[in-house]
C-alpha cells in the first residue's frame, strides 16, 4: 500500500503498510535483501586486513568505495544529506557517524565500520567492530557484550512479539554487565529505502511498541558504552561521541521477520562478523 494525499493505493509489489506505517514485504523480497546484505557483509569481511596501526580512516573508506563500485553496486551514504563517504568509521569513544579522514589508527584502537550498499534497489546495512593491533581486556569485554546484546535482540524477533521486547532484551543484558545502552540513536526500517518506520530502540519495556509481523525488514544496531549513556554531536553535525569520553562499541545486522523468527540478511560470508572469534 502507498499513501497518496488522503487516499491509500494498493501497490502489490511494495507490500502493505501497518497502522504504524511499517511496510510488510512480500516473500520474494527476502531474496533482494539477502543479495544487498551479503555484499555489505562481504565488503566488511574484505576490509579487515586494512585495519592496522598507521592506516588512515580515509584510506579504509576509499577501499570500501572501490569495492562497492567494483561490485556494480551503489553506496547509500555518498550524497545522503550531504555526506560524502562510503562508510562511517567510529573510533574509540566515537559512538556512530564518524567521518573518515586523515586520522591514523594507533595500536589498540577499536573502531566500528558501518556500510550501506544498494543492490538492484535493495538496501543492505551492516556494521561491526575491528581492532588495530592488540586489543585491551576492557575493550574486548565491551565488544563481546555489544555483540551478544545484538544477538539477544535478534533472538527476540518473531511474529507477535513487540519492538519493546527487542529493546528490553538488549538493555537488560547490557546493564547486567554494568555498561550502558545509547538512547540517542536507534535502528530503523529499510528495504527499497534507506530509512523507514519503525524506529528500533535498543531499550524498552516488554510488550510495548508495534507488534512484529512476518515481512517486516529493519536494522538492530545497539551502541554500548563502557561509561554513561549520554552522547553529544560534534560541530561537523555528524560525529557522535560519548560525553564522558568512555569507549563505545556497536554491531548492526539487517533482519527480516519470518513465520517463526528472524532471517539475518547481513551474515558474514567469511564468518568474521565478530572480530575476535
């Protein structure tokens, strides 16, 4: 269904909209999302070898852009609201939306790389953590908790559950590990668009929010801080950092709701989604 003015038009190939404005996709749409998600995940697999002390985040981004072009795909982020890069690269206390530049990575730096590609009109959106050089014990634990929190959120996905159930699963796990969930940014619906309803919060109460239905596509992308949850956006209007300068980590998958759970569209082809497995 597509809204045009005050009327609603049936648009079969686009699926229908719920009362919350969330699109319900067709069974055949899952294949398109898998193609887009697989390419985004493959690019993040391939870039792992470039994450070394001394590398610049700009050089990493350039290689990501080259891989997108070589695959015959399109970057969703280049030109998005004026953004000019094929990835966001968020180092240490940067929570999200870090802009690639001439900053060089140091031994022990942790970084999130977030890539979104468009393949045949479908958007594949994923991010994961990397380490340059040797990983500190506290950073390793932060990465582990963030990864496991995402997977607990995905485990809560099935028809009849709510978005509050997803957020609750993530929040309770993170806080039980004495870390904090960022509340200023959230996951989102996607498909043939980059961002769509719903907002997928990474905290919440069970049974609240929209009810999950088969055919919903969205990202789950918790950001977890070693310190407090508060963030601030720098003067470039993109880069979000922890207010207390504590380390932050994030993992993101794009998923689709199936009859009995979730399909992950952005699984790592090389099995390297988690950097220390």
